């Protein structure tokens, strides 16, 4: 499945998108070329945050999507300490300026902080009424946080929960993914290859991925992305600072794994017990 609904009544969004954490620290021209190539290949979901490089990531993306804004499903995030009613408004205005656009397709609370969820969500609703954001959601929310968010927002308002999810970190499968599926909330996986933690080629786990990849004429990373986004509600936003990397990621859009292959990956990467708190980086 190359595109699926983002939230209860959200637009169709490709299951694989483009992340931007640390993108501003590499070669700028190369990063911009990678984002543009990703758009060419259908990776139109682009994610950023005011935290990333203190706005420099947003500015880079703004340059990359210049002239192509209508092709993009654009997401940014507000820092918790800026998530008061007034703070959200100001933060959003800064992000829009950095990105060179008049609207965000989704705006997220980066993680829980000192401000009441009711206050933050009220600010999001105001921005939505003003046309500055189309939808809004949260990030790094565990099941209990989501319960509180739903009570504060009401049904059908939360579009997304962006969380850590990769083959070696499957904690969200215990409760977060089922909760989001029940409540029509999209799940976006950040760091889907792990943070410098992708299985080595010669490892037992790496061999499983390589064998499955070979049977499809694919790559191990494409197999990983196909596994993570196999559910209708789950999306992934791998970072790709180079054109070759984004081209590889895009190949996962056409890859469908069999039930037997999914079971094999599941056995090679056991999800383990539910942790006491939601992992995040």
C-alpha cells in the first residue's frame, strides 16, 4: 500500500515519508537534492520540528519545497515549553516563516511538558480555524498519555502520534498501535532504522533481512520499512541525506511482504515485554 488515510478523515498520505532530524548538519545542497528527489518518487510526507537545528531544518526544507508546496504533506512540531496558548501561536508563526509557507498539514506537540493539554489543544484548534494548520496531533505519547489527550480533545481531533519504532524497538506494538487503531489516530514511526542501530549484514538478524530482500530484488532497509508500515495506520519517516538513500527508501513503497516473511521477521526481532515507559530519543 503506497498511500493510506492519515487519521480518521485525513488525506491519503504515502506510507513512507522523509524525516529531517540532523539534516541541517550535513551538506546543504545534497540534503535539498535528496528532499526534492524524494518528492519526485512520491515521498511527499516531510517531517520537521522547530527543535531541529533551532529552525535551520525548517529553513532547509522550505528551500527544498519552494515552488512545490502543494505536493507536500508538511508536518512540524512545537516544543513543550512553547506549548502554552500564546506560545503555540508564536511558535507556529515562526515555523511557517522558516518553511516559507502559509500552512502546515499537521502540527504536533513534540512531547509532554509543563502546559495543560487542554491549553495546547485549544491553541491548535485556533490555528486550524485560522487555516494555518490542517490537522494536529502529538508525539512520544504512551497509552496513558493518549487517554488523557483524548479526554482533553474529544473524539476525532487527534490526527497522529509520532513515536520511536524500529525493528529492535517495538514497544509501541503492545498498546500504542492498538490504541491508535481503535481511535483512528495515525502512527508515524521516527528513526525507523534505529539510531545507528540497524542490523549488521553478517549478523543473524541481518541475514534474515538479506534473504527476504534477495527474494524480492530489494534491500534490507526496504524490507524493514515494509515490515514497520504493514499496518494500515502506520507510517514511517526515515531520514535520507543523500539522493541514493532516498531512492532506496522509496523502493519500499512497492514492496509487499508475505505472511510467512512477516512471521520470520517477527521471530528474528522479538518485541519483548511491554516497558514501564515509552522509549523515545
